[in-house]
C-alpha cells in the first residue's frame, strides 16, 4: 500500500508531518483494568488543569488551531478531535469507552495533545493520500452524520475520505474483529523530522504492548512525501 502527502497541503503548511503505523496481528478487546485506571488518572489531572483555564491552555490545542487556520478551516466552528476530547473533560462528560483500541487512541490524543486516527485496514482500498478535500467529497462519520470534506484536512483511499483530524468514517472504524490496523498521527508541525520518527515508533510500541502484533512505521513530510508498506 502506498501513502502520499499532497503538495497542496505542503503549500499551506510547509512543516506538516504525518506519522503512519501499520499494525498486523493485533487483538482488540475490552479495556484492560490497568489501562482504564491510567486513563482515569490522566483525566483527573486534566480536570484540575482546566478548572480555571480554557482548553487553549494546552500548547497542542493552540498549535492545531493555527494549522486549521493555515488551511482555511475555522477552528471555532470545526474543532480538532483532541480539542473536542479536552472540552468533553472540561464539561465533565464521559469519554467514549468502545474498545481497548479506541480508549488507548483517545488517551494518546490527550497525553500528547494531537489528533490521531485509527482504522481497520481491511476496509481501506488502494493508495492512501493525506490532502485537502474537494467540494464533491464527503464521508459518513462515526456520529452517523455525513461530513463534507471540502477544504478540510482528510485522509482518503480509492473509495474517498475515511478520516480527518475532525472525525473518522464509519466505513473504516476499528472494531473487535480488527486484526490489521492503520494509525494516522497528525504530528504537530513544530516537531522536527527526527522527533516525528521517534514519536511515531513510540506510539506503535505502546499500542502493541496492549494489543500485541507487529508494526511498520513511516513519517511523511515535505522532503519525503511518499511511503510504502509491503
């Protein structure tokens, strides 16, 4: 499978980087007690942080709002997914508890302050491109609503968009039957290329500690906009 970071996106955000992790032979289950406890502890820390602070207290939230502005998306109207999680916690709303994979993905988003997408590779077809959406592109989100992809940052395959830092598609949603997965890390542009490579591998190692399996990783950026997993 080939992966491509579009020139159009690089023109808007020259330091844009995306980390890719392919998982094989993973086992998705209910949330292990140890992971649930760690998530709850981190959630409590965030609640304390946000008692008297806005969510923009976090550098990762501020940086991604700037990325959205750079590509022409209003972050006040369309919130990056990690910012939405911080806002849920500030409002004392529960986080989704769908599976071990989804909960760990949300934990990564909160701990490292960035959007991540996690997908079932069995439902991804053809090459994958990270780009800006066109006026005729859309996808059905996990919330059941049809999301327009126009001018938004998206990840798409031969069948169209299947994810973004805003929302993910029900078509490629990870589930208990998933054994091969794709992790898309929307890495803060402020990270160096070396930091992005190290960080991507770190996330893959942490994920397989819980779910088993093997990983392949790559980072796309201006100097290396193409990658291939065989």
